[in-house]
C-alpha cells in the first residue's frame, strides 16, 4: 500500500527557488508522520562546504568572508557526513512529534528513476538513519521505518516523492501519493517542573565519575519519569484512540472553525513517584546534584492526530529538549571543576529555550541560548540550518524567562545576596505561559550532616 504524503503548499515556492540554481542542492525533509501518512512542513537546505578557487585556495568574497558553494556539479558529490551533521543539529531544534523524514534534492534529470542515483539516495538515507540512532535521547528517528526521498526537476519544477524502507536494504524506492495542500496544526503547551526530581546522590562509588556521567544519570531519571507519566489534556483523561480535536467540522460555522484552529491545549503530566527506599548498601554520600527550574514545552500535531499521538509528542518534546540542552552544556565545558568535593559548590546554567515560528505556519522551531546570548544568535541558527530568514521581533525569547540572579546566588549560600546594582532581577511573569526560566542548576554539596542523615 502506498504511503500518502502531503506537504505544506506555502513551501513550494521555496524549493522552486532552489531549483533555479545550476547543479544539485540537497536538503532535509522536516515533518510529522502517522501510521500511513506523512506531513511535510519544511524543506531545509543542507549547508554546503566552503568553495575552492582554481588554485585550490578557499574562495572569499570582497569583504573577506568565505563563500559557501551554491550547488554541486554531480549528485555523487553529496557527502553523507554533511547530511548527518545537518540532521543532528536540526533535530535539536525540532519540537516533539516532528522529525527529519528524509532527503530532498533539486537538480536536472530524473534522479529517482536512475539506478545509480537511486543507489546514492538510499545509501544516504541508511546513513542518516543509523547516525540518528546513535543518540537515542534526541529521538531523531520517526516511528515509521520508511524515509522519504523527494526530487524537484530544475526547469520543469516537476516534483517526485518516493519512500524507502530502511530496514530492508534491498528494498527499492516506492512511489507515494503526493500533493501540496494547506496544512492545519493543533498546538499543545505544557511544562516540566525539574524541582520534582529527586537529587542525584554522589556516593563513594560514583565520586570519580566525570560531570558528564552525572548529568547523564539525571537525564535518565527524567526519561524514565516522563515515559511513565499520565497526560491529562485540558483537565481530562481521554482515550488514546480518540481524536484530539473533537470538533465536527461539517457542523461548525466559519467562526467556530477559526476559534478551534487557534485553540491551545493545556497538558499536565502526572509522573509516578518511584523514589523507593535509600539503598542500605551505600556506605557514604559525598554530595548531591540537584536540578531545579521549569522546562517549557510547545508541540504541534496534525489536525487528525489522536490523543495518543499528541501525548507522545509532548513527552518526546520534554525529553528531546532536556537532552539537547544538557548535551550542548557539557560540550561547552572546557574542563571539569577543579578542587576537592569539599571545596566545590557549583551552579551550572544550561542554555534556555526560545521559539522561532516558521513564517508560513503556526509551527515553531526551537533554539537554545547560553547566558549572555540574545535573539540575534537564534536568527543565525535558523538561517544557517533551516534556511529561514525572520526578524528579531519574531523570536519568542520569553518562552523560558531568564533566571533570577538572586535565586542562583541563594542556591550556593544560605546568606542574603550582596546588594549590588549589577545583579539583575527578572520581572515576574504576567501569564501562565511566560514560564520561569530553565535555570537547571546542578549544585554539588558536601555537608557532613547530609552524610549522617542519608546513612540513617
């Protein structure tokens, strides 16, 4: 049975524009999938490497900036490493329920019917899938085993879309039922309170583990809890196979339909308490790592999504967002903290989340800003990785407000913070959706009283 693939009609001009460039241009297909249907929301051009001059030197423009290649002469010039690296970075930016569904190529000829070209495309799809599997915490691979391959023929603008089952290496590309249409999306908002996480005890058995291992243990706690959680939508426990949108469109007026499209579903996660008893075999506790703050979540699902699909998207978003920013944080650390545990009281502040809506859709992608960074950095990421140019005012920078510096100070001391005009205090939120910041603070403490308490 053929897969049905529908693409947002407003992205057609963008891929047509890419097709006007001589040569071949590769990119990623971003969207959502259900059991037998795929929904394409964006085509993201893959950044190509720096061009070379005839003498082998890097080509530079008049202002001294290195130029990227605009296209490739042959399809065989596409490197798997470019696609894989692009997909990893893009996946971090996707809300839960959206994935890299496959690859697109613009260029001449009939790429998807030529045996040599087909072999190249299927090899890239296999490499992409295997690479995303290596980091399961980012949930980069969609539930479907079929990846998409799409080709726009330069000049004629003919679009061909086929699917490929990556679990069957000898499987051929198969035709799909493809069309452009106006896609409608349903929005769900939620939040994850990190203060509910139990502290990670640093026992004598774990004391020599690097910081990255400790953060990985915290991430695993988050994943276990979120995966087992109960999703309550708008205060109601609903059946998994029930349609998220219960509105009967055939009986709705235009005003009712418009109101339903703008509706925001509120999701609460109820996570089971599975702390259990303290392991009596632990001989001593040398410290703890505590995670605090609020993680904000916003996902989008297709109009016919079920409650199960919506709930899974929310859970995936929390896990992916938590994993992405922890990964970015530990990659940014130059070295481990210096000094013995007795001397180490540290606050780690991973990047906070901002949202960048696509200009033709209500779907918004994410970027993560480190302390001191502003919306302009997000504009660079969205342009380089997604190929979308937006204004700074379009960035929803208060989705996760910046942490109160006084609160961060109080995490490391019990005394009042010094009166310093340089300490900035964030104003209180005036909406339930302007959440307090994602100041996920990891505090390593050594207190002799704690040792006696936990042993008992």
